[in-house]
């Protein structure tokens, strides 16, 4: 984002603080994977003292990211959306389209909810702006319908909302600024991404553009329109889902998986060292002593079916190999980091003794104790859905039923001990210490298999599959003894 003093691109003080302390650049690159981490080179993989550019470049290209952070966030979001999202009946006809298209681009409500929770888990919060089509001011509802005018939900990840202002007396939101990128035509055949800033005030919105062709690097106002959000909704229709809200703050949060991200960075650096030392440790070094300088200058050929001779009786030729102690120590350390990452990735699923610090726009979340963080985040998202659908209803001049709601699956918990139990069960089955029926029963009891799973039916089905596979092999002749004559 171009940096100008006190222009439309000026960032909020709190935004700058969150970006730095929350290490948003690191989170972005961990999500981007190996290529993104390599592209930042020394930012995430420091260059050793005395290491030249070529050697560092080779080491960097041998480094591969273990995706603990990105997979951790994916697994958290996958659990509540592993079952269909339930939308109450009675949705006004004007809002029926939201079940299959919330943003005008074909994103369904469940898909939108999944993306919203993902970015809230990554950054500690994510925003939704309830927008409305640009239409002529003062036209009737029937005319709005004819023109296809409708409300839409716009997902805004935390890094995209870089400025906000509240009324000092009422606390109402009176300004927000959003950075976005738009594809524009570039010449006759190409296109390019051009940064834009959308500034939203209670009764007007403005669009600014940073034209790449302008050498002055300034933000130019390209569009400005009035809107009725304040009149219809009562303010700027921005709603925020928090997963780790800072105490006493309106718009400040920190990433709940930041420790996992830092551990992932530690693993990236240590895995690079380990890969580098392995490259040299597993390649033996030839050592020769007692040869004359003439023999050395002539070159010594080491190859099969080649005899190496020397007139010097004290001449020797051999290999020097690494003892492997430091390699083993590196492997142990990497295993410890992976175990730490595993525990940190599971932590949000573990039951908590209290409500924690998860809030949703100031409303109390009246839930039972001993919930996991993920369950509290899901409950907060359900409340946010009620708010954004309510705002959309106001845009259209309709009302939601009082008991209308969105239900997201949250009847899940996980414990580190139960996961270890599953590993033990699989080993017992593999070693033949327990039968298939016991294995399936224990997996069902721990929630790995669905409650509706019929164990006897599963056993019959697997027995049938094994028999069919055996018959196929018999027909093909795969079960003949190796020494059987044709």
C-alpha cells in the first residue's frame, strides 16, 4: 500500500500495532507454503555468518515447509462444517437467494461461513460488510426488484480493513477504509491488478484508485455516491467475528494460533539446517595420504574395475564419514517441535473451564461451561449470521422471524489422550492383539466413527470386499506358489 502522510491510505494506529504484533506477514507466508517462504529468503531463513550467496541460495532451494499452521487452521474450520449448516425456515422471499448466493458471485451461506471462520481463526477477527446494489435514490421497492437490486455480504479479512473511526460520544462507527485489488484491462490483450481504497461514511461512499501509470504515486478519487445505510440500518453495516478479541477494545484482536505459527517458523529454520547437514553427512569424503605431488597432479581415478597403485608404501586411500551424532540430535529436536505443533493445533478443541475471551459485538454468549474455544467461536459466528441477515432484511425493508437462526454443528470435542488411544488401538489391531469388531467398537466410542455406524454391517461389507478381491486374484493366478510349474 503506498505510504503517504495523512492521505486516504493512512493506517489506523491500532491496525499498525496488530499487523506488527500479530505477525500477519508470517501468517500470510505460512499459508502461502514453501514458495512464499522461500520468496522472503532471509526474512524467515537467516543467512549464516560467512555463508556466501550461492551456498545460501542452494540451501534455500533445499528447504521445504511443513504446513502445520495452514493445516491447523484448515482442521479447525473443517470440524464445525463437517455437517450441513442449518438455516431456519421462514426466511423472507427477498432473502431466499442468500441460501445459495450471499455475495452475488455464487457463494452459498455454508461456504461463506467457512471462509469467514477461517480468516477469523487466522487473524483473530474477520469482518462482514452488508452492501447493497447501486441504484437510483428514492425508487420504489418494486423498481428495486425489477433492477435486481439486492443486499450482499462482503467478507473482509482483517488486513484489508486498515482504518476505522468511532464517534467519541456514542461509540458508533462513523468511517471505515478498505484496501482491495481490482483487475483492469492492460493494453489490447492483458490485464493487471490495480489497488483501490473504498472509504465508507454514514451517508456516502468513495472509491480511490492508485493508478500504476501515474508516476506521482497518488490516490485519485474516481467515484463517490450517497447511500441509505444510516437511514435503513442505523449506521455503517460492518459486523465483526472475533476469535481472540483484545480486552476492552472495539476493533483489536490477536491471532489465536500465533504460537503455532511461531513454532512452524522454528521448524522451517531447523528443518533447513537438518536437510543441509544431511546433504553433507551422507556423502563420504575421500581421504588420501602419502601420495606424491606428481600422482596428485596426474589425478587419481576411483571407479569399478580400476586398480589404484603408488610407488610409496605409506600411501593410503580411504573414506571419511560423519559420525551422525549431530544428525540424530537434529532429528530429535525436529520431532520435539512437531509434537509441540501437534499439541498447539489441538489446543482449541480441548474443553475450557470457562467462557474465555471470545465475544461477538458485545452480546453475551450464554453457553454451558467446559466448551472448547472452537465451539465458542462457532457460537459467535451463529450470532453474527443473525446480525448480518438482520441487516440485509433492513436493506430490503422486511423482517426476520423472531426465532430465525443459523445452526452450525458444534457437538464435537477432542482430547490429546483420545487421539493417542486411537493410535494404540490401530497398533493393537495391526499386531493381531484385538479383532476387527473390538477395533471398530472402540473407534465408534471415541467419536472417530459416526454414531450411526452399524459395526456388524461394516464387518459384513469388508468381508465381502476381501472375498471379491481374493476371487479376482485367484482368477488372475496371483495366488499360485512361486515354484509352481505352468
